[in-house]
């Protein structure tokens, strides 16, 4: 039996114990693997009704608080940014949501080729950030770096050479960000392209594992990095988000967060590597992110944007 077949078999086993599927022969239901880097995600078809089943991956309990995630998923469904949550098991992290019909799961390539997609992403992020959604978790960048380093220390995992030096250098970045801190908002905090579902007239957001109250411009900087956005895509996203041209300090925060998200997610990748996650070569993934962080921080552009953030 292939790994995909094993995943489908496990999904059917789980479905048999879930209320949304009571009374149905789960062995006969169409179950389709949708992907996921650390989790198993499936589409479930029950007649005219369509659902998504998420099964958490091995080791995610070390760094994901399922209570916080469940609350965020329900809050974002309430403000119509994310699909409805029909089941969430806090003990296992198994979740069932409604499927977003006719949606295209975005990728860096589709962000380049689907006209208006950076603008639609900017608008759904603005909708989230300006909503009255409130999350239980506070996403604190440098505290999370410390927490991830502790997880890695417990696994006796190695870091890319110079990682601690860059963290120390980032103390100046932290001071600049805090000098004119923006009000925290409900943020996705992990805006991979694949977490954006495009239905043409708008986008939806999914996957709230890392969500929290945060500087809202983190989401824009992180999406730009994940999507490999060029200057024109950044400009389209920012204009849609701000309703016009971003102020220099706002643009500066977005550029700073491009580097800082790579600094943080380097450690996430190292945890996947230490957990022997087979989905990707996570050591190479982490090294690439760390090198990109260092390269951006070394540019005159980064220094200029940092100065604008200090000025406020």
C-alpha cells in the first residue's frame, strides 16, 4: 500500500467516528488527498456536500496549540475570511471544515499568472486585520525564535553557521519595530500561497495553526516572500491593502518582515528536519531561508527601510 493509500485509509477510519459523517458508509465516500507540508488534508464528498478533513502531522503537538487554533478558525469563519468549522477535536487536532467551492489553491506560479491575485490577497488580509476577530495567542517573533531554539536543543539539532549572530544583529530591528509599534490585529502569521483560496471575485484564507495577534504588516511581508513577489506584485498587494500607496514606514515594516519571517521559519524547517518529515529536504529548505534572510539584511535597501521604520 502506497503512502497516499495509507493516508486515505487512515482518513476513512477517522471519518467513521465523526458526527458530520454519521449514517454514511465512509468506505464508499470519495476521499481525495489535497496535500499539506506537515499535515494530511483530504477532500470528502457526501452527495452535494463537500468537506475538508485535516489530520495533524507527526510532531506538530510540540509547537502547535490546538485550542488556540480552534478558536482562531472559528473566529475567522465568523468574520467570513475562512470556511465554517464543523468539527475540531482538541485532543487530536482533527478538524473538518466546509470546502470552498470552485476555489483555486494558490501557488507562487498562480500568483504570477492569475490577474489581480496579489490585490485580492491584499484585500482579504485587510478584511481579516480590520475585523473584530480576536485570537487567544499573541504572535511574538523573538519569543517564538527562543521557543523554537529550545525545541531544537531538546533534539540536539544543529543550526546553520552564524544563526545566533544574525539573531543578535536583529536586536536593532526589534528596537526599530517597537519604537513605533502598530496596534496588534488578528493575523494569519503563516501566509503560504497555498493557504489562499481564490474564487475569482475574492480570496479565502485557511490554516490557522500559527495565527495570533500580531503586527498586521507581518502577513504582507511573509506572503511576499512565500510568493516570490516582485516589485510590481508587492505594489499591487500594498495598494489594495492600504487603499493607495503605502507610507514609507509601512513599506519599511513589510520589507523588514520579509527578512524576519525567513529568520523564524528557518527554525521551523529545522524542526521538520529533526522530526524526519519526509515531505521535503528541510535542511536545504532551512539553509535557503537563512541565506535569503542574511542577503536581504546586508542590502542598502534594508538599511534604508529600517531607518524609515525608526523615524515612524
